[in-house]
């Protein structure tokens, strides 16, 4: 006997992973260079040299038992202190190390937060388009998952649609900006309106409605776009952050949760997050990479390659007649399927060894996601195929 929900999650795999693994098998047949795989958000630029040097230096100079041993569950205090100082420098804020809980990347951090907020009848809202894994993260935490319909074509937040879905059972709203899959950054005006709405609803229902700000792409922005610091706009904000994208470390699983003490019930909420992390088997984040992050919090990502890919692909698709929300951050384009059916368009592209993810699981079935963190040569090779798919031949 086994759990039927767990079986369903394992048997019906993520469409992103399915496409990625199809691409690996297809590359073995036709050659890696002939598979144009835009499916998976796996950074294509290497980790900064300073990160590599920090790893080597730590391994050379630090006793092995310290490098590979346990740290406190909430994280080594030196790492938490370094992160707090960098956040305060960048945002002129007052983060303390005791408000930070180091985690194994954003996914288990989000699960810990959702479990901490799981009260009987509770509900979490996501704003379409949204990262598909939010749904199982929320539902397996014992909460109901709700979706705010997308506001097209700019993919900011439809406040009227959101307000209609907020009830006394709403525990939190997930904010993901820069957004996966659209690359859109929520403007300061959008976030201020969201904060005002949630303040009003929190007073009406007599309990806080939190923002859970999922921020793995916070540093990946272009053209000087502002990514507002959400706790400075709305007090009851919890941040889940990962270094996977900013420092090209997705496989090392390192990040943090920030639970401000000034948030409603902040101290108790932090304890609940820690307890929820414990319940899912968290012991501590990877010890070596806690030490690495302590030395590397100020290192910016190298965005030149991503930006070149972004501009080239966006301009080519728009010129060919596609409707695309201009990405201001992350490394995704969200393209409206020419005939309005993202799954059919993805399949047509797949037949030409161009792998793009249909938007159904992102809450937008008429779209497809393209992940442009790929070699520039693949961007160039894809453009004629995109033109052919929309009926342009020159």
C-alpha cells in the first residue's frame, strides 16, 4: 500500500521536467546541437569566479569537521549576519540575523512557510502566471490553493480579481517578482495597491494576510528596472530567497527565509517556520555553502549573456508577429500561442526539436514559456523555426 496523492505526483511529472528529459534522449539521437531546449531554468553562465575562489579557500583553510559538520538548524550565525548586513546595505533596512532561517533552496523554504501558515480551512492564493510547483507545495501542506487570473497583456496583478478571491480563510498571497514564467517585474505601484488591499482585508477579517515573496530572481533584472523590497511596502511579508539563479548555484541548494519580527506575530511565526522545517526533515542547510555565502553576499550576477539572449529573442519574436510580455527580469519569455492553444503550439515546436513549455500548468493555457538561459547559438538557430511556426518564411 502507498499514498495515492504521492503516487499521483510521482506518476504525473512536471511538464517542464518531462520536456527536459525528452530533450536529453532526443539529443542522443540527433546531436546536442540540434535540440533547441528552452524548457528548464538551469543557469547557463558559470558561478562567479569569486564564488569558485571562496570554495577553494574554505576547503584549503578550514578544518574538515567545520566544513562538513552540522550547523545550528537556523544556520551558521556568520552567514546569517553577512546576509543581514547586505540586505540592510542594499535596502536601508533593519534585518537582524535572528530573523533569518537558512534553507536548502526556495522550494523547501516555501513548503516550510506554507506549513507554518496551515490552519484548518486555510487558503493560499497565487497570481497567474505562477510557478506550477506552488500547487503541490500548498496542497500537501494542508491548505487550499487558489489562483488569481492573469491580467493580460502586462501580467501585473488584477486587483479586482484578487479582491474577489480573498476571504476570511485566506492566509497568504504568493508574490513572485521577477516572475517565472513571464519575466515581468511587479511595479512599486502594483505592490502598494496589493499591500493596501491586504491591509484592508486583514482588518476586516481580524487576522493577518501575509505576502509570501518568492525571490529567486531578485538580482536578475535589466534596463535599470526596480525590484521593490516588499517588506518596506507591506509589513506582513515573508521572503523566501535562493542563490540558485543569482550565483548560478542551483544544485547546491542554499537560500534563506526572512521573517521580520515587526510582522504580525513575527516571533511566533519564525518559530512556526522553524518547526515546520523540522517536520519535513530539515537539519541544516549545506554547511560548506553557508560558509561560501557568508563571503559572497555582495557579488552581483553577470547578466550580459542573458540580456543579449533576451533582447535578441524578444525583438525577433515581436518582429515575427508574436505577442510577448516584455521581460524585465529572470530569464524567461512568455509567448502567446498564435492559435491560442499553448499545448498544441508546444507540440508543433517539439516536432522541430524546439522545446518550449506549454502554459497550462502556469495558469495560462494560451501561452508557452521559453527559458533563454541557453547558448546564444541556440537563440539564433531557433528564430527561423519560430518564424516558420507562425507562418513567416522570410
